[in-house]
C-alpha cells in the first residue's frame, strides 16, 4: 500500500537498498514526477502524432525560430566543465560493481555510466547501480569475483570523470509508484543520482554530469532543464554546475551535439 505521502515502492527489498531509497531521495523523485509527469505524457503523445505525420509524407525541417543561431558563425557553446576538458578517451558501460571499478581504473578520461542501453533495467540493477556510484565517489567500493579475484580502486590516482546516462523519456520505472502511477525511469535515475552524488561531485571540484539520450524535440530538452531546476532548488545546489549533452535526435533540435551549462 502507498504511504500517506503517495509514494509506494513495489520492488523487492535488497541489501543496503535503504541507503539509496531514503525518504528524502524518494521525496525528490516524487516532486519531479508530480511536476513533470503530466508534461512527459503529453510530449510522448506528441511523438506519436509526429510519427503519424511523417508516415503520411511529412518531412523534418529546422525550426524557423533557430535560424539566427544557425546563421551566426560566432555562436559557441559553454567551455568544458572541470573533469571534461580532456575527453580523448571515453569508456561506456553499465553500473554494476565490477564494471564501476574497472571503468574508473581504466585510464579513460570519462566514464559514461549507463543506466540505459548498456544496462538491463532490473530493479536490483537500478538501485545497486546508484549505490555503486555513491560508493565509488567515497572510494569505498570493492568487489570479489566468484573465482576469488579482488577489485579495488587504484589509490591516489585520478579516476575517470563520471557522466551518468539516465533512461530515455519513454521508459517507466514500474517499481516506484507516485500517487498510484509509474514513475518516469528518467526522473528516477536522475533524481537518485543527483540526490546522493551531486554534492559529492562538487566537493571533488567537478559536478553532476549527465548524458541525455533519445530525445525527439527541443521541448523534451526543455523539460530536462526544468528537472535540473527543480532538483537544484530542492537541494540548494549551485545552478552553474550541470553539464548536459543532447545528441540531436531530429534536425529541428540542432545540427549536432548541444552542450549546455545552466
């Protein structure tokens, strides 16, 4: 049964889950879902209408309102944030415990910690993945394989910068209900990482960085910006610490990868 706050965790309970699924962390995800859930539903419905129009012979075009930006050769994105200046080598993988250690030890400059395509979205994977990221930032993570091989972070060495990839807007998290409705997988992944790790990253001189995949319009990108604002306000985090990468899914988004610091 849902609690008096309308938050119901329906997934099974596992070891150390309470360290991630805290009342305050769940409250942040609930706030994100309540404020953005209806708009998310509208924008997902808009995807279907757009596909119908394309299937009927419609075409993709740039937005007229962004013509001035496309014509302005002096327009530039913000400079790279700390920890992302050198990105010549990146590694991508899921957030299981062994991968987390190996990715951070790999020598790559950036690790794309993937809750999306590289990850099987089992409830245990989603919760323990968050726990692994938090433990890694605290340098309190280890792993022993079935064969007895031990994995540890290399001491006193610069580790790869973590960039988290939440699930796309189209995916739900069925194991967390807010007011009886499934939560957005995007908002669950984002909210949990932001709650537990944003300040930890700032304390290390970096920031909570996100790679936002599978968007299909500038309005979906705008919704992400609102999610950042909600989380920043809720946790009193400096608004100038986020880096968002938006691989353009449609020609009317932009002409390539858009990087915004807001």
